[in-house]
C-alpha cells in the first residue's frame, strides 16, 4: 500500500490502494461536507448515497477518487434548471463529478486529458493562458461545451485518504439537458433571406439551380465588389478580353472585324483598278 502525506501529516492513498486501520485521514465524503462553500454538493452526495447502494459502498472505502466539487454559488446559478431534471438525470449529474480509481492533484491534471466518471462519460481538462507561463485549468463536460462554459478548478485542492477533491465554480454537465438549452449563447444572426420570387419565375430558374451550385468561388455578378476588375486572361476559343456591348447589340470585336473586311475589299478593288489602268496605258503606247 502506498500513501502520501499532506501538509497536516495525514495521508491519502493513490489509485488502486486500500485503506487500513492505522490511517487517520478523513474520507472524501467527510471532506466534501467540511469544505468551505460546498454544502449543497454535500447534500446532493448524501442523498445519492442513500438511494444508490453501489455508490455508497465505494464512498465508504476501498475505492479512490478524483472529485470535482461545485461550490454553492455554482449550484445557485443553475438551481432552476436542476430542479427540472428527473431523479435519474440529477443522479447522473452528481456521479459525473466522481472519477474512479484515479488520484490527480492540480499539477497532475494535464491539459486536454480526459477523465472517465462513474457514469462512463468523460470530462476534459482545458487550459487557458492567464499570463506568460501562467495558465488557468478548467474541467468541463459536453454540456458545458455546448454552453461555452469553462468551470475553473480551484488551485487549493483537499486531499483525503481515498482521493482528492477540487472545487469548481460551475456544475459540470455530461450533456446538454433540455432545461439548460435556454442558457445556450445566442447564435449569430442568420443571413438575410432573398426577396420572394414569383412562381412563374421560380419555375424558369429551377433549370439553372444546378449550375449556380457549381460555382465554388461564389463569383455571381451580383456579389462582386464594386470597382473590382475581372481577370479574363484565361480566355479560350480565341475570344478577345474585356469586350463590351454597344447599344445596337454588336460588340467592339465584331465592329473591328467588319472594318478590316471593308479595308480588305477596298484594297482589292484598288489593285484591280491599278492593273486595268496600267493595261490601258500600255495599249495606248503600243499604238
């Protein structure tokens, strides 16, 4: 058997060890009820021991624990919600604060590490930086995660013969129970809905819906930033970049092509006329 002495000379047992008659330290139950500001947790634990035989036997001795004990203020903050839980859910909340066969001091609690409670559900140790090299440690369940809560672990823990007790400023929740859903932080405002469309227009737009979904960059013309120029340097099929349309519906590109055609035709006519003129002059000189 391995025991570790605390500052008062008493001892507590590491996980897996058993108490003996010579040990004089206090039990977890007694310390919870003697600690400052944990009277409500003491009351809940006592009630559960009276109805749960297995839990009672484990707290009577032979099992070591790491316990997270919510303060009275923590319970008062959620009294309304806890009163709406049924007996099974309330028992689950209390058992969730007990981690069997593991003894973790404040220094032993490792950031991101998970502990398995008596319910089989896990809580996680979280660390938040307070200053350079100084971190606050938190312990939270999935329900606290949904509520965006970080229950703070009190640095001043209490050691017992069969484990160690850490105070918390929030009640840990293994999941988000229905009464607690009203406490979930308000989400961001949803995006504004588009203006209603006539049924006839909706039918015509249904054919184009799949094409719109294929635009990964969301580059719809209506959402482009004003003044931002479009880069068309990757044109295909020889299309000219940055073409604009005139009022008659003809593009500048088409106008340039037509102009070139007119110049070409004029050049051909000029060559023919010049040839005929030379022939005429040549014939006249022969005479």
